[in-house]
C-alpha cells in the first residue's frame, strides 16, 4: 500500500516539475519575443499556467527578498520539487 502512495506522489511531483519547466521556458521565450501573447493559443497556455502556478509562487515570494525584476520564486519552487522527489520522499517511505 505504501508503494502505491509513493508512486502516486512521485507522479504528481513529476507532473508539477514538467509544468514548471514549461512555464519557465515559455516565460523566457515571451521575454525574448520568440512567442507573442497576442496569439490566442500562446496566451491561453500562458494564462492557464499562470493560474496554476501563481498560488505556489506567491507563497514562496513572501519569504524571498525583493530582487526587483528578477523573480526567483520559480527557481526556488523547482528546487523544492527536486528536493522532495529525490531526497524527502524516498527517506519518508524508507527507500533509502
């Protein structure tokens, strides 16, 4: 039973990781004007990803110092997901 819960949590964290990577890459492409938010598909994907991830990022931003235009919340969130996936979950479930 525990292995099923572990696998489910690994899957959820894997999906979150993928969504965050897509969001980060898409933000770079938008900032370098490779993608245009005036295109309907691009704007729908962008705003959908923002609605998914902004609650998570806002909680992290409360603890981070103000760095001006440089937003470190996605990087910190990505590091937390990697840490949970590779260290915390295997330790909690006794796989290490």
